[in-house]
């Protein structure tokens, strides 16, 4: 069940040297990703995280630091600290600046993996802010081919926008610009199952359904979503998150051969609706529009038209009731990393795996 998974994740972090607060933030983030159905960004990341804290590629108990301050425009250096801590602190600062100036343009650089980007959009939405986020990744090998390319040139470069709703859950659009998140390929590889057609190419540039092409040489690549549209947006994410913020793009200058380093940069624009059209008008128009969108007659076989964020919340309700499925390989990796950091056996839950 989620609470046991949360306690187990916290125990691993604490045994590895994280403070109680850092362990809680990491566990909160990863377990929520699992609950939302984004297992690629869930507790299965812990083995990689602990490997990186052990090698110095992730700095335990580190905090966000403002490196450039121009009032409404700021840059925050993550110092390769846990992204679940760094990004939260960065959004706290950004929200405060947006309240003061009406908007904050925030560059977050050099953070260890910041996980599910919707988490940070949701944090802004809880504060009543509209936010949009562009993210890039560097430090490890390329994973995603550009449109028309037969070999990878960047990573999954996610994009997110979150819009608050009065008295309701926010609208959250959060997606990788690749056809599928790299973590979903990892999950499929762990389960030893084939992926759908149209997601991957092999080293020769030919279509394949084998997730192993990302993990076994000769390496293949994930395709961008939406042909030239997703491929183009992926390029923009790298330029805005990496070049504009000063956090560096994914290129031969930042790629570390055989490295497990996961460094994220993010450009966030956080907007206070009160500073633009006004809160009352904003809230009214959001509800009017979303009601209109959801009123569309569903296609055959579709139960209802959903707004961005609603499928995740439905999965969360199901998993809170029925438990979080963890594949056997991922679970074994978690057990191994727990023992590596000397978690007490009584803190390792015995659960059924998917």
C-alpha cells in the first residue's frame, strides 16, 4: 500500500544519509508519481538516486541557492542536490516573487533529477499561480532522436503548464516531448515486455518494439512525439532550459560517457492572475471554458471527455484503494539498494509485486 511504500522509500533515503525532511520530500514525490500512474518517475528511481549519492553525482542535504537576482527574473543553482528538495525550494521562491512582481521568470540550473514536472506545476497552482515549465536533461547519454534522425541527440525534455481552478483540482498538462518517457522504457525492459509500435528505433534507425535498445549496445533511440511538432518542441526545451538559463544544453560538452548523472535545468514562468486580467475574470473564464470542453459528446468507446490531469487523479484514487503495482525486477532492485545502505530488515515491507 502507498503508506508502506512511502515509509520504505524514506527509510532508504535516511539510511543513505539524507535528513528526515529530505527523505520525506523524496518519498512524497516518488510515491505520488506512482499513485498518478507515472511509474517511470516513481520509486523505481531510487536505485539510480542512491548510486548517484554514492558516487557524488547527487549531493545529499543540499539546498537551492539564488545565483542571479534581478527581482522578477532569477536564476537558482541546484548544486546537484536532490531535485525533490531543490525544485520545491525554487518554486517557493518563484511563487513569492510572483506575488510581489506579478510574474517570476525563474531559471533552475544544475539540479539532480527533478522528477515528475507536474509536481512543480501543481505546487504553483496550489498557490493560485499559473505556471509553465520547460526542462532539459544532461549528464548521461542521448536517448531521443530528432525528427527525421536515425540516432539520438537529446533526452526526453518535458514540458508542463498548470492552471489553478477555484475550489477544484488544477488543469495540469505534463508530458515528455518524446513518444514515451525513458522511465517507461526502463519499466518495460524490467518487465521484459515489448513496447507498442511507433515508439522506438534500433541502432540502424529501423522501427522496433524492443525496450532493450536503450540499454544494450548497439543503442537505438526513442522517437519524438507528434513527428516534427514534438521534435521541434524538444529542441525548444533544451534551448530555453539549458541555453537561456545558463544551465547548459545536452551536447558533447555535457554528455558523460557511461555516466549515471541526471542533471535537470528548468525555465519556469510563474504568473499571478491578479496581475493580468484579474482573479475573478480568470476563474470565471477557466470554469466556463473547461465546462464547455468537457461537454463535448464522447467518441464511440470513450466514457467522457477529460481535462488534462483528470486521468492521473482517477489512477490515484484506484491505487490508493487497491495498492501500487511494482514489477518484480524493480522491487528486487529496491530490496538490493535498501540492503546496500543497510536499511533494517524490519523496515523492508513484504508485498506482492506485479
